[in-house]
């Protein structure tokens, strides 16, 4: 039996919680000094998922290692935390079933709900049902997946808008699609393809075209929206490294040079990087690294902090625990003071009717959008949906009554 299968069998046989919790590791004085020095300079707050409490939950701590605390508790699996643009809230996925729910079910329908919680652990709130892979789009809007659909909604609103349905495009056939993130202007979505298709890329929503960025996983937009970064599985130590590439209008340069993509690649035994996340100012990178490459939610990942542009040898270890630590995010500065990235209004002209119907609009524009017809509201899945009507309906349009049990209206 492969090592990862043995580990999984032990976890399941032991009732899970005790096996996942792990224990503190011995730390060297040099590691603690580096953590205090480098982390103090970053002056940020890290949130991540850890199994150290048994069932995976959210934890936070300052980048200098101080003030570590457990943010969520209970019998459900919490993971994939993301700071709001102003650093005040955390968006995350919570399992619908109690106990340890595997990350392999990350894209499964009717397995997860999305929640927000204040960084101090107060005011937890379910914001979307039957949804996963949540990410922020501006200050008060989120993007998520539900089955094969990529959706968006305003927090506190009643409506949901479909960005695209992956089942309509052969390029995604057979792939497990993860981590959708919209570009600042809302015209492009970065996607990770897993399963039998290991690649990252950008989907052009209006032109309905796919641009592959590379082999690997976990692609995301840089905070300035001018580049994307991901885990590259085709090069680097242990065939694993974090890379970044500039993009214009959703595509890389024609003369792209793979040798110039490297962002960071750790040396030593612990060089299997995962879960990269740039800070809100783009100056720091937090990520996980492991010695082995087993299951994301079982392996002994430790978290690292690295200043962008410095030597990889300056990457500073943040955690020292045998539990599973993964999916970190980093906010630097004072919460509430950082400017939230806004969607950019499309001022182009001369687009065809389909492009006009499928373009995204910013929150201000969406708020004043005309209401939809009753026919559209009553039909969740039209029998013969046109290509033009499929993608990118404006969020916030058609203020309608919510369905029973408080569920958001879907279309």
C-alpha cells in the first residue's frame, strides 16, 4: 500500500481527530530570531487552516509568530480562508457534514457552504449555501463555484449571477476545476484544472477562449492585477516551484521566457511548495512547504514567509507543528485602512451584442441595472439557453424575493 494510503487508513481508523492534531515541534533559537526579525518587518496577520485542534479550523497569528489564536471551532471542517480587501473579515468554506471532510471533495456539490467571520472570531455568518472555492471581488462581492457553475454575489444581497457554466465548454471536459478568481475588470477568470488535466490558465469570458499559463496548480491574480502566479510542476527542485508571469488582457507576452518566471523555490528537503498567497500589498508571499508530496490535507506542511525579490534563502518559517497547516493568506497593514481593489468599468465601444451582454459591471453600475423579466426569475435552468445569455449577468440585477429557508435566488 502506498505511504499516503497507509496514512489515510490510520487517520480514518483512529477516529480522525487525534491523528490529525499533531504536536509542537522543537524550534531552534535561530529560527525564532529570524521569525521575529523578518515577521516584524512584514507587520502582518496570517490566517490559515490547521488540523492542530483535531478537525481542521482557522487560525491566525502575527507574522512575527506572536498572538496565535484559533478563530473557528466546532465539529465541522473549515478551510480555504481569504481576507477581505480591507482585512476586517475572513471568507472561508465550511463542510455541511460534521467531522473531517477531505479536500478531495473541494469541488463537490452540496458539500460546502461559504461563511464570513471577523478576524477576531466574532460575527460568523453563512453567506452562500452549496458553494465552495470562495474569493473576493472588490469590497463586498464574492466569486464561488457551485457544481459546474462559477457564480458571483454581493454580500447581504438576494441575487446571484452566473459568470459561466463550465459544462458548456469542451476544454473543461473531464477536469476538476478549482479556485476561480476574477480579474479586476471582471473580464477574465483564472482557473486551476485538476484531475486528469493538470494545468493553470485564464478564461476570457467575452471571447470564450482559454489561455494555458502552465502545468501545475493553484493559480491566482497578483493584487495589482497585472500578473498571475501559481505552483509550477514542470521545473524547480523536486519539480515544484512558485512562478509569476505578467499578463495583458488575459494573455502573456508572445516572447514569454520560462526561465524568467521563477518567484521562489526553496532549497533543502522541504521544497514541495503549495498554497502560495501574495499579501494585499504584493510585497510578501506566504506559502506552505513539505518534504513529501502526499495529500494536501494530511501532509505535514509548514508555513513560510518570504519577501518578494529577496533570496529564497531568506524565506522564514512561520509554523513548527506536525499537524497539517495549509491554505494561508496574509494581510499587512492596519485593517480597514487598505484600499479595496475595485472592478474597473468597461468603457470600450464597438463590441458586438454578445460581448455587451456578457461583460461584467462594477458594483455601482450593477446597483442601477434594470430588473429582469419574470420568466428569467422563474427559470433556474432554461431549456435552451443562448450562448449570449449564458455568461456574466450583472450581479445585483433583478432584486427579487428570496426563496424559502433564506436561500439566495439562483439562476
